[in-house]
C-alpha cells in the first residue's frame, strides 16, 4: 500500500515493447511500457484494453483509421477490435488490462513479451 | 473508440468530490475527480481502488499513517482498507474501480455522490 511513482518506475528500465507490472487492482494489472516503432496488428478477444500516454506521442492504427494520443490522452480499445500501436519517437504508456493478458493478443509472434514481469 | 483528453475533460467541470466517468474498461469505470479539503473515512469492502494523481498534490490517510501523492503518483487502496483522501490545494485525480462503486464506500453520508455521471 505504497505510493508508486510512474517516473521512478519508468526510469528503471529501457527495453521497449515489454510491459512491466507496477500494480494490481483486483484481478487487473497496471503496466508501464516504452514503445518506439511499429507493433503488430492484434486484438484481445476476451477484454478491453486501456492505454494512457504518460510521455511522448503515439498512434493507434485501427482498420477504420488512426488515432493520435499525446501525454494525458487515453484510449480504451474494445475487446476483439484489431489495433496496432506505433510511435515515431519513444513514448511511455500506462496500460490496464486483466492479469495474464498477452501483449500480442491473438496474433502472437516474436513481439510477444513475458506477461508477468513486476518492477 | 475515440481518444479521450484528460485535460479537456478536467476543463469541463468545476465541482469537487463528485467523480465523473470518462471511460469504461470491461466492467470498470475510469473517473476524474477534483478534490480540495478533507473527505470522510471509508472503505470499499468489495473492491480495490486505484488513484492516479494528474495534477496537484494529495494525501491519503490510513490508520497506520499518511501517504503523499504528487502528479504521476499512483496508489491502489486494497479492498476493505479504511482511507481518507485530502488535499490542501485543489488536486485532480483519475480513479479506476468497478462500475457502481460508491465514492463514500461503506460510510455513506452527505459526501456521497451520484455514481453514474458521464462527461
């Protein structure tokens, strides 16, 4: 039951596309992730997924077009909706989703990260 | 499936201690609230509660002592744990908790807010 500093947690790692868990809310995990470049198209058939940008800018591609998020912007991707995050410069994001949610969802592949790394 | 700007949402209301819903993640609500002064001691017997400070400073009193949160700090209050938020100057907070969670939890009373106000 301690205060968790997002800035301190973000300063503790440098790898990208590898979400780190910083808290648990019931059966949900709060994760931080750094991204740069393009992710893979995927969806999460079982759950919505929350993105809150903490620093930088990101785009989320959907099949109907792209969305732009800057620091302080949030998007909640509905379950089953295909999306592809990307960022031209490094962007720091908070994610909230049920524990065990795989970053690449139904797509899998080489960008699949460990889903239970706490920092 | 739109981008939600926390700054724009925060600019759209001025009342305090009255959480506004800005998004839904499965059966959880993402809320914004402005606080100043002292809330009431209460707990949520059924759920954890996430606080993320977006602007300003707040304190959360627990029976074992206080925690200080600045912008970018998060705390997750475990279910059933008594707590009392307070802020000497206005503070803007994001809350995440299951839909229908009452702001005053098991305490009730005059600071109880409507629990289904969307902005």
